[in-house]
């Protein structure tokens, strides 16, 4: 963890604005605050983490931290980080822990995360999970890990229909979430693209990386007593899945 990182986050959180995101919880007949809450969306490629993260951002008003999106932005910019990770990502392998931990650390030390944050695609290795746990423990932040469970056949069919807006990042799927006009983003009219790493051979590599390096984290989350909840992510409608996640967040009574 970079020196001063935890201190920076602690300071930002202490100075944070009072206005917090809240959830209506009919299940418990209450409203719960999401102040300083870390929500970790965990699951294989194509499990719906990115789509759910975007819905949660809208609903909770806390930012999404997607390491995949951050890395793609660096590639787009053509800077040193982008040049370093481009070939690894094209091959469907994971980039180095040190680099990803550094990117997340930088992002978490910014004031926009004061009220909480949604991690999407991080942690993805044991080394990343250990760094994150130490940080959250030192900040007295209790994270909720939500595992979206989807079987591999469905994942391949989902990813093959996936299209993304290169400008705003909105995700579409020709089967389950088509844009209003084929091939065009509903929000900004940009032509949708297939992510380079969504080609079938690369998808297989990404799934293999998930099996070998990421799936073992399930054991880690359980053994270390993190709040870890599994949800059937094969529910086709993103809104219905979001509703399940919302209920779980309510039932776990996010602390303020
Ligand atoms: P998906 O979850 O569908 O694979 P992401 O956008 O999260 O998509 O990740 C795309 C790629 O970015 C990964 O295949 C990997 O190369 C890289 N990446 C993203 N997050 C991490 C991470 N936490 N650790 C290492 N590599 C990462």
C-alpha cells in the first residue's frame, strides 16, 4: 500500500460532506445510510458486475471503481500505464497486483469516495484482497461482498452479445438489453463497439484467469469473516437482479 494512502483516505472521510446516500428498506421498514460503505461486486467476467455497479451508482450516489474501466482509460490515453497493460489485457490475463493496487489506492484517496464506493472487478487476486482488507480494517470500514453467481455457458452467451459505448461506458446486450436503435448508444448516440477482450478466445482466457486466480478469494472472504453474500446472477433482467441486491443491502443494515 503506498505510504500515506490510509492516512489520506482517513482524512478525506473525516472531512467528508454530511449528505449520504440512503436506501429505502421496506423489508425492515427503515432507511439505511451508506456512509463510508464499501460494496464489493464479485463474480466472473460477464456475471453482470458492471451493469449492477452502474445501477447502484445511480441509486446510492456513491462512485463505481472499476479497475477494468480505469485500465481501459489508460490504454485510450496511450500513457505509460496504458502501454504497460495493453498486451496483457488483450490476451485476457490479469495485470500486475502492484499496478492495480496503486490505481485503486490513488482513487480511494480522492474525496469523491468519502461517502462510500462500489468496487467492480477488484480485488481479483489474493494479494489484492489482502491489501484491500488491511486498508478497510484500518479505516474501520466493513465491506459487503456480493458474489454474482452465473454458470459458464450463460457467461459465454452473454459476453458474445455484449456491446459498449466507447464514450460513456454504457453496456448493452443484443439479447437481454438491446439499445433502442441497433448499434447505437441510447444516451449519447455513439456507435457501440465490441470490447477487444470480448472475442471468444480471449473470453476463455479471462474465464481461466478467474478460475485460477479469482475464484479462490471466495474461500478467503469466508475464512476472514468478511460479509459475503451469494446471489443467483443468472436472473435475466438487470433491474430484477438489482432489486435482489437492494434487498440484501437492506437486510445487512449498512452501517453509518
Ligand atoms: P471482466 O470482469 O468482464 O473481465 P473487467 O473490465 O473487469 O472485465 O476487466 C478487463 C481486464 O482488465 C481483465 O481481463 C484484466 O486484464 C484487467 N483487470 C481488471 N481488473 C483487474 C484486477 N483487479 N487485477 C488485474 N487485472 C485486472
